[in-house]
């Protein structure tokens, strides 16, 4: 059984330990989530052929990521100087290519596929550096993440991986993912389903169960859209539900 009082106390103690340092591992993870979401919002712009409202939303989110990135790099001490330099390099390249692709969409409604691929590669390199930094922060500060935080992060990453593959398909003129990998999207969906069902079976709070039911309801829409190659593409709804699920996953601890 999930011992809720113990779990929440562990969460509080862990967050206090994180706060003791100038750069928290949690802030690194949040930046990685926002970087992943930034690429999704770009793909949404591409799928909708440069909708001005979506472009403005993309650029606002880019400003958020830029602020988070600047703050994180500025707080890194000498021990993490190499990590900070690498993160800065990959962010600069990703940002440059993002600007180039947005410009192409504004001018011609569709970017060059090669530049989109390079942008995605720069994003992957940035995410790799952030993941390595997070691992080092946990190890050097001897911090163990509590069970609920691990669950939240696993669910977020599964959701973002599924939506990325879906929104890539929506953004492609060929109706297929812009990149080819060996990831089975159905497997990712099953893991997300199991994660929601597992926590729901272990919490006793009616509020928590209600929140998990809301997450699952919106998730089922995304899962159906993502796993049916013949289904009508609905990137607007998928992205809206993604934002809501991410928010609910953040708030689930408040309902336990």
C-alpha cells in the first residue's frame, strides 16, 4: 500500500534538500519538460501552416524556456561549468534553428525538412545534457526522489513521447512521423494506462481518484488519436489536453 503520510513527508524533505542548493534537480527536470513541450508547440505551428495565434503561443513558451535556461546556467557553480557550457551551446543552436523554421513557415507556410531534423537533433542533445546534469545533482547531493515524484515524471515523459510522435505525424505533409525510430507507440500508451490505474488503485482520497479519472478521460482521447493512423488528425485538441494533463499531474499531490 501507498503510505500517504510517509510519502508526502518524504516529498517535503526531498524538496527541502533540493532547495538547499543554488540549482535544484527539480528545476532541471522542469526545464527539460518545457524544452520538450516547446518542440511540440513548434510542430503544432507547422501542422496548422503558420497560424499566427499558435506562433505567438510558441514564442511566448520559447521566452519562458529562455528565461529558465538563463537562470539555470547562471546558477551553476564551477563543478558544473562544462555542463553549463554544453547546455548553452545546444540551446543556442536549437533556438537558432527554431527561428529559422518559424521564419520559413511565415514566408512559405512550410519549412525545409532538413532544418527541422537538425532542430530536433539539437533539442535531443540539449535534453541529453540536462538529463546528465540532473543525475549528477542527485548523486552529488545524495538525494533520492520520492515515489510520487518518480511516478509523476514517468507519466509526463510517457505522455510527451506519445504526443511528440502524434504531432510529428500531423506536422508532416506525408502524414507520417518526421523521424523514424524503433519506439512502439502502443507500448508507451499501455505504460501510461498502467501508471494511472496503479496509482488510482492505491490512493484512498476521493479527490485524488477524481483527478486521476479526469486525466484518464483526456488521455483516452490522445491515445485513440495517436494509435489510429487512419483517424482524423486533431492537433489542437491533442495539444490542449496535453497541457491540461501536465498540469493535473503536477497537482495530484495536493489531492492525496
